[in-house]
């Protein structure tokens, strides 16, 4: 895939998420919270 195409895709999603933060919810998912806990327990910062 060409870098130019990836840059366009990046810009599209940045715009989408900036204008519609509720698209995926405003709070972290349960899976995300659990993942952070596991990472912290294993020394990740």
C-alpha cells in the first residue's frame, strides 16, 4: 500500500473521530481497562 493512501486514511479517521467522539463511546471498554491492568502488572508504563 502506498504511503500517500495511508496518509489519506489517517486524515479521514482523525477527522471522523474528532467530529464524532461518541462513535465508539466516550469511556474505555471493559477489555481496555483489563488490558491496562495486565500491562501494569507486567511492568509496562
